[in-house]
């Protein structure tokens, strides 16, 4: 019996493992040649949308910020000098007309009180003088000229007293015997305190140009938006816009353009437009940033496609058109306008054509390789 040559076990195992690999490679090579040359995926992997003829539309977007309605805002300035004793209105609180916002101890009010007391004493003296002169005139101990002079003095004293009373009323000081040199800062209108520049122990001067309080009725607000020169022609007074605030990304507000400035800012090259809108819940606060969208419809017609269908490559735009089951073709297009819903294009397309939306970029890369 002739002994068989010994084959190393490692070589035998390697040979057995290599055989199926060769077989699978050959089978795989045959299957690869059966794939269509225009795509490496099946038709069901892509989603398409229909090209439609639609009115040309345009969506313009602007940045803006919330502002007070200037017709519903009041600023309270100091009218006396003095020391602030107390502040009764916090920032953001609602106040009613006539409500005391702050208390100020003022030397000016002290002077007005002295003027009132002096005028009150003068009036009392003039009244006694007029009464005595009238009695003397009746008994022929005073002339008619003396009576006329006494009555004129009483009228002047009455006028001075009335003036002093009115001054104290303006400054909120009382006229009783225990009246204090205190000035009450009161709300001129009802609304929200949107700015406060006063604190206890602060020294006030009447020539201060900074308001102590700013009170605004926030039931209506303004949106001040920036319009670039290229968009000026499209923006018109009376058009409705949609507003989205950064603070409320899921909420949309609607307002109307009521004014467009005629002056271009020299630095930013923008015009400022004003949008007015109701704000019943007080959600929009002054100085909030927001985005303003303006939707415009034109008279012309255009081919509208889903924006997902448009592919930008090498400074050109394309769509992938489905010409039949499993048949696709890359079509160059020119984008006329893009909105949030449609891209308006021109090219070798017509209404009713199908263009790929989901998977369009993958298929485009496949067809252009």
C-alpha cells in the first residue's frame, strides 16, 4: 500500500474556504451586469411629485423687532427735585390711571406749601379789611374809594390763594394743617410699566431728560421691520404679513403694514416699515426679535415643483424626471423663484411630469457618474 502524501492541515482548510468565495464572486459578477445602467436602486425606493402650472408666488422674509404703539405710550418725567422715598410700581406691572408710582420728598413742594400758607394768610387779612371797610363806609367813616380799594385787594388775595391751591394740586400735596412736602409721581394713563429708571434714595432733578417711568398699553403693538432696497417695490401699505417671534417658534401672528419710511438708512441701506397688530394676551413684548413673512401672488403662470426636487450642482440647477417605470433622466432647469412651498422653474418639463423628490440627490449622483 502506497502511503498518500501528507498535506498540511492548514493548507487543506484554506483551500476549502477559498472555493466558495470564488464561486460567489463569479455569481455576483453575473448579477451585477444585469442591473440597469441608469440606476442602482429599484423604482420603489424613490418618491415623486407632479409638476404643476401655478400662479407665480413669492415669499419675502424680513427681520424686525416688537415696539410700543407710539400712540399708546406715555413717559413720566420728574417735575420737582428731591429725594425718592419709595417706589410703588415694579417693572412689568399693570398700573391704573392716577395710581401712585413713587413718593418724593421735595424742597420745591415745601416752597409751594409756604406760598399757599402765605396766600391763605393774605386772603384772610384782605377779607377782614374788606369787611371792616364796608362797615365803616356804611357809617360814613370810610370813603367809597376806600371801599373799592379794599374789595380789589380781596379779589387779588383770592386769586393768589386759588393759584397756590392749584399748584399744590398739580404736585399732589395736601392743603391741611399737617401737609407734608411730599410729591406723588402718579400714572397719567393705565397700562404696563415697560421701563423704570427710578429707585429709592435717588436724587431727582427737574431738568433730567430720562423718564422715570414709561407706561404703554400693550393691547396693540408695532413690529418695526427692515426692508432692503431690492424688496421696496414689492412691499405695499395694507398688505398682510405673518410674524414669528423667537420666543414663540410654534405661534404665528398676523398684522398689517401701515407705514413705510421714505428714508434709507445710510449705514444699513434699509427702509423701515411698520406693522400693526393686536396683542390681547400680551405675548409680544417690546424689543423682542421676530421674523416677518410676506406672501405675494403674481399675475403670471409658471411650472411649480417641490423644492426637494431641485438639485444644485456645479453652479447649475437640475431635477430628475421619471420618464417611465424604472427610467429616469436628469433635466437642467432654471429656477425663477422659490417660496416655502414651491420652486418655479423653466426647462424641458411640462405640467403633469413626475420629478423625484425623496432620494433625488442619490439618483442624480448615480445618473451623472
